[in-house]
């Protein structure tokens, strides 16, 4: 076991969610057991030369949960709290996410236990190149396609693509998505996850009869997902009253100018201290008085400890796994609508799919085309999830999981079991 392993709560939650869908779908117990386990797991320990000349040893994982519907797909996370169980849960959620939006991928995830905030660009490049080399045997455009996640970005993906390509002796564009546009990335990919959060959030608001121009919004996490979602929902006429990042949060009931907060963060490194705002903790932000809550940071934020105190009528999950199953039950009883992660944040992997397709075809689309196709896919998926939930008198999370799990189980049934 790698050092610093924390209890396996997230994986337990993912399994509990799966169990709920399996029971409702009355799946064969053998099939259910298969879907509960990752198909393939690789853990690597590898050295990186640090700037001070010392050798530091890092631990990384790459988990492929399922390849039944296509190559494994999912991001790579750099974070001090990464564990194998966390990566397992995230890989499983990627399988369901790709199935919900019906793109031809399975699910995978990677993670390296490190603190990128205290590492130089050179150290991060060497870590990325060595980790890529270590997982090269199991990744590839037709096997497993990484992408950005927490604290990784287009630059990380460029190093990954370059390293993989050096080993192969030629440029392999489609081994990774979320690359910079200048080397074969897709227009609209950087904004895609946040854009999808807003598309699905608006869809939910419409069905709840909420007028977005009268809504207040709190956003936890101001990274690639939260900051973009805040900007786009503000553009729709909503009032963003609170945002936060890993250092803390800020609140102004009259509304924050999201572009001004972005400029403040670019200068100071955090949203904290934004002029005219009150400080709030990440915990307090979740229970603020607002109409829409967008958790866009890490897992297990909304739990049985705070679910009864949530004010929002609508929660749109930008993060993966921000709500525990116990909290889900409380929110359901209180009539709070949750647009689940595997639907709400699936915009990122959907445009990753577009990027992969464009790279293979060597034919690139405009940003308008990308955004239009993204909206069409997410709107269709939302409708299908909603219908499934309605039919089985359950919440959107169960509806989304049932839709996804049934698609994966159908792929297994029709492919058959080898040999
Ligand atoms: N890391 C993102 C997610 O959790 C994107 C994955 C991808 O584009 O493959 O959905």
C-alpha cells in the first residue's frame, strides 16, 4: 500500500451507487460483480530528479475500469491525497459518464501522489514524462486515452503526448485529449466541462420552473470547471454570490463580478481577499443561502453532516463524487434536485471524444461546431436520464446510473464472454 493511504470512502460510495442501479435493473449477479471491479490496475513507483539535485520517489496509478464500450478514457490527477481506491472510484465513474452521453469509450483514471503547488515547472515536466513512460505499456489511442483532471492541464498533456510519441518514433496525437490546440487539441475543450455544467444546470432549472435571471449561485472550486461554470452562468443572467478555491472562499450577496475575481486570482493566486467580499470557508459556502449550488472541487463535500442545512434548490455537480450516498438520500427527501456528476460534468469527456475523432480524421472543427454538438449530446442525455428517473420514480443520479449501467451490461451481453 502506498504511504498516506486514507480510508476507502469514495470507492465505497461508488460501489453503493452501483449496487442501487444493479438492484433496480435486476442485473445478473455475475455481471454485477464484474462491473464492481476494475478490469486492469497498474501502480508504479518511480524516481524524479528534483531541482536541488535530490532524487524523490513518486507513486502513481492508472486504472482501467471497463473497456467494454471502447478504449478506457479518463483524466490524470496530481494531488497529495491520491490513493488507489480514489482512482478506482474515479475510473468507474468515467465508465458510467461515457455511457450516459453514449460515446464509444470505457472508463479509466490516473493519479500521481504529489503536491504540484510546491513543484517547479521543470520538476512537473520530469514527473509527467517519467509517469507517462511507466504507464506507456497500457495506454494508447485504441487502448486508454488520458486527459486533464485536478491540477493537470493542457501543458501536462503536451508533455504526455510528446513522451509517448518519442517512444513510438512518430507523433501520436490521439493518445491524449485536452492538448493545446496548437498541437491537435480541440477548440472548446478547455471550457467544455464548465460549459456542460451550465447546459445541464439550465436544463434542470427550466424543468423546475426556475428563472435563471433571478437565481443566485454559489460555486465551490475555482479551477477549470468552477471558474468557467461561474463565468457562463453569470452570462446567462444569474448572480454569482460566492466562490472558493483551496485557500478559502468569498461571498457577496449582491453578486461578484466573475471576471474581476478571475483577474484577482491571476494576480494573487487565490480568490481570497477579493475587494468588497466577505470571507467564507469552503464548508460554509455549501450551506449559504442561494438557489443553485455548483460543487466543482473534490469528492465527499456534501455529506450527512451538512446535507440537511443546504439551502439551494438545485445542485449541479461539476466535481466527481462531491455528494455521498447518505447525503443523496437526505437531499432527495428534502426535494432538492441534484444533477449528478456523471451527467453534469460529462461535457469535458464529450469534447475529449470530439478531440480524439478530429485527431484521427486529421480534420478539425470550429468552436461553434464543437459547442453545438456538445449541447446536442448533453441535452439528449439529460432527457434520457430524466425519463429513466421518472419511470422508476427515483432521482437523477439513479436514473443516470441505470441508463449507464444498462448500456455497459448490454455491451457485455452482445459481445459475449470470451472464450
Ligand atoms: N477529467 C475529466 C473528467 O473527470 C475529463 C476526462 C476526459 O476528458 O477524458 O471527466
